[in-house]
């Protein structure tokens, strides 16, 4: 695991993603408004299945789009229509003529009921006999008469999963009479009595009854039924509410029960002990899995989960990972596992992409569940902190970034969540590498499209961050959220012309001027705002956007801020505009000169810099420059070491020596140059000299 993220997307995935997101371009509309593919020819069945699945993952299935599956151009076999928003009519027209072997209709909503789906499928003789696997979890519409359901028609069915819906004893009786049924999941349904299962005791191999909340049987009655299901190899009687029922312990104590069992899940059940679990497993040496999350068990040597016997639980990382893997659809268990994972992260010293990936899955499956998002964002922060982020595949980090932003969007007023997410987003690796992940993807063919995706994603996160700034400014509140958001924006725009352009296009400049006006005494805010504006000013093509008088007046007033860092950044912006923007310059010569004077006098008030504090990145001073270091591009940063290396790599030493030796250099500037050289020399002693200039760096200098 984890390797998948480290390699490029497959060509098929890229094509399907493209087709999915640009569907209109490949389709025409029928009279009824549904889509119809224009390309002639038939899709191979595997590709058609994958296309449908991709559309489902992107949340693009609706009455219009599923139109492309009508007719014979597509042949579906294993259909996934998760979360489709479709009507009964659209479902029937698009899917019920295919030779379906599997259908996953989890979370399908809008105007469609379970009865609609079953009778649609039952209208096709082939499907009646050959549909093997049907998933009807979490369907939302329940306005239907359960007596009209005809599961009986689907005589080929081997596996049925029907969870989180109103499914009653009568339904269970009908399902249990299906002649081929081997696997059944009735978790969180309205079943009160499982006696009906006796009808399939000669067939049933897998039974999942997680959180069967309405069950009205005694432990003895339940065990009497379970005892009869002698073929069972998998039994799940887990629960989230830690009900006081002693069913788990009683089951574990049975000597002769369930001889073929290889997998037992009692997570979330009370009264489970290591001793009982061990005794049960020792009688069944072929056991492969036992679920013990949120029980008191799982701590003995026997149950570490390292070997042949997998264990989900909270005792160590192996058990927690197993829990996240198995229970990704169960919010309560996901939260529980993440909670324990978090307490383990402080001892983690290695990068763990496979663990982060599991966190991502949990986050993705429960976007609206605050406890899950809180726990997940905390884990993400710890798992991607500093060095740990270095080994994470960029694609995984891109997923993380996307989900963190979604969480922030869904819970805009939850301080802790916002903070967790922003802290994670501010990781250097995420900020520096994620927006540039097109460099990692080697497929030229996909380049254009990926670049587009990457850029529009950048635009999206930027917009969300700007939204937070706007909200906080309107509320006139300076808090950690605002500060972190500004930092994140500052870092996102660092050396990213695309993001800078997005910033301008989304009225970021106007917003940031409002921020400056709203918090005139908050230097920590000013510093971040100016830091970002400085990044914008580094992008030559955006200079004209900055050339308005109010903007320049405001920035030049900040040149004289008592906070020297604010002054540094203000100077950086002005210097950029003066040095590079001559053609775009719209102010008069006298205004320009007075700005230069301002700049000069501000600089003379600065203390002598230490490399630890501030470093300069200088392009070569051209001859006859009025102010040598300013004439060049100036860039200011508090991250000393990075810029020291950069300065040396790009041949800055020589330029600084030139400035130092230059006859006409202002004495104060000379003093600054000496101070920087001093710091650079210290840096070289400490970190060694970076490799000599590359061709690339040379080209940028000349
Ligand atoms: C159980 O199913 C109901 C719908 O019948 C749903 O609202 C609820 O969230 C589900 N509970 C869990 C714990 O999944
Ligand atoms: C799980 O716990 C056992 C002992 O309790 C230990 O030997 C094993 O290394 C642990 N595994 C991990 C991944 O921590
Ligand atoms: C993870 O979070 C905990 C709790 O805040 C903290 O004590 C620990 O140092 C963090 N670990 C890492 C690796 O950041
Ligand atoms: C922004 O980036 C700088 C330099 O890369 C780093 O020192 C700083 O901590 C980052 N800010 C945040 C909030 O992460």
C-alpha cells in the first residue's frame, strides 16, 4: 500500500476522469434532456463498468448523465451507482436491460425506493436468474410498503447487503428463502427477530448484524439461532453503543458452536475478555480474524494481530490499522480508531503513507461527521509533520489537502477543526509540493489536463481560504484562525505565479486592503498580508494589477512602521514595482522619485540584519543603478537557512562582494552587505557550501 499513490495515474483512469468531467463535450441531448454519447462504437464491458464507477465517485450520476448507459453502446456487468441522484424511471431505462451480475446502489437517493430498484431488476429475466450480488445500503427514501418488495424474484442472488434502511422481519423471511443466498448483511435495520434465518441455514456462510438496534430476543434465543447456522465462516455481532448485552461473552464461551468460523467480530461489545477470546480461538485454529475494537480485550501477546490472526482493536498500530481498514464505513468505529491512532502518533518516527491513506479513507467516507473529521485532522497533522511529510507521495498529500479543505468548508465555525486543518495545510511539504504535483507525473499525454486540474484545485482552496479571511474581517476578529489562514495564503502564493493570479482574479487584493484597513495596529496581521503582497509583486505580469494609487499609498505608509518586519515587506513590494515595472508605471516621475526617497529613508532606519532574521536575494546590480541592492529584485523572508542557501547557489556572494567594493555604494547599504556576507559565511561553516550553480540558475541570472 502507498505505492499506488507514488506512481502516476493509469492512462485509463486519466481518460475516464477526463471523459467524466467533460461529458457534455462528448454527448448530445435527447428530447427528454438525457445525455447520449456521440461517438459510435461499443465500449468494452470492463471500461463501461469503470466509467460508471468513475462517474459515481465524482458524484455525477443523475437522470441526465445516466442516459449514456441506455441502449447497447455500453455493456455493464458490475454496476456501481453509489450516491446516484436518480428517479425510478431513469434507473430502469439506463440499467435494467444490462446483463448485471452485481449492483452497488449504496446511498442512491432522490425519487427511488428499494421496491423500485428490485422491481426494475426483476423486470429482466436474465437479471432475475444471474444477479449475484446486490448492495442496497443507506437508501434514503423510505415511503414504501414493505409488502410490495419482491426479493423473491432475484433467485440468483448470493450476496445481499441491506444496511441502514427500514428492512423488517417480513423482508428477512423473504430473503432467507432465496435458494442461493450465502452472504447477508442486515446491519442497522429494523429486524426484531432473526429466527427467519433458519430457512437458509444450509447455505448461509456470512452473516453481518452490526448494530441490530431493534432486536427483541434474549441472548439465549439469539444463540439458539446462531448455533444452527453451522456453515457460517463469518459472523459479525458488533455494536457501537456498547449495549450491556452479554451476547459476545456468552458466544465466546460456547464450546461446540460455529465449527467453521474463521472470522468473528464482537467490536463494541461489553464483557469481552482476552481469556475468553483466546479460548475460543484455540478451539478453532483456522480463525483468521477477530474484531475487538472498543472492547476491553486485545491486549494479550496472543492477540497482537501480527501473524496469521488479524485483530482489529486499539492495543497497537497493527490493530488500529486493521480497524480503519475494516470499518471505514462505520463512523463510530472510525472515530474510535482515529482517536487511538492519534495517541500513538507521538511515538511514530517513520513516515507512514499506508496509515495516512487509511485516515484519508475514513475522512472521505464521513465528510459530515464532526468527531471523525476532528480526529482525522489531528492525525493528519501529526502524520505529516516536518520530516514525516517528506516520504509521503504527493498524490496522497493532494487527497489530504482536498479533504482538509472540504472539512473546513463543512464546519466553518468550529475553531478547533479549522485550526487542525490549517495547521496541516501549512506544512512545508504540502505548501511547496502539492500545488506542483504535475512535475511528478511523467505522462506527457495527460500533462495539459492534469495541469488544469491542479490549477483549478489551487483556485478552489485559495477561494476557501479567502472566504475565511473575508468572514473574519467582517466580524472584525483577530484570532488564530485568521492568522493561520493568512500564513497559509502567504505560503501558497510563494513562488507560485498561478496561485498569485488566482488571488488577483478572486478579488484578493481588494480584500487584503480591507484587512489592512480593519486591523491597523496588528503588526502580525500586517506582516502576513504584506508577505503575500510581496509574493504577488514578484510576478511581473501582475504588476499592472498593483498599480493603483490607494494601494501604493497604503503600502508606502507602512514603510515607516515601527515594526521593522512590516517595513521590510513594504519595501520589498515597492522595490519590485519600481525596479521591474517601468513600462507599467503610471505614476508621474516626481511621484516615483518621492517613493524612492521614502524607500531609502526607511531602509536607513533598519537595524543591521542577521541572517537568522532576514536575508536578501539579489539579482545582479546593473551599472549606474541608483540604489544597487534595490534596483535588483529584493525578496525578504524570515526563513533564513533556505534563503541563505539559495543566495549562495545563485551566485549571490559575488554580487554582495561587488556591492561591498563598489565606490558609489551608500555607506549604510555597504554595511548591510558586509553583515549579510558575514552571516553567509557563518551559514557555510554550519551547513557546508551548496553545490555549484546549475545551468538553470545561471540562465536565470543572465
Ligand atoms: C441507522 O440507519 C438509520 C436509517 O435507517 C440512519 O439514519 C442512522 O444513521 C443509522 N445509524 C448508524 C449508526 O449508521
Ligand atoms: C503490537 O504489540 C505487540 C506486543 O503487544 C508488539 O510485539 C508489536 O510489535 C506491536 N506492533 C506494532 C506495529 O506496534
Ligand atoms: C502528536 O500529537 C501529540 C499531542 O498533541 C503531541 O504530543 C506529539 O508530540 C505529536 N507528535 C508528532 C510526531 O508530532
Ligand atoms: C510558511 O513558509 C515559511 C517558509 O517556508 C515557514 O517558515 C513558515 O512556517 C510557513 N508558515 C506556516 C504557517 O506554516
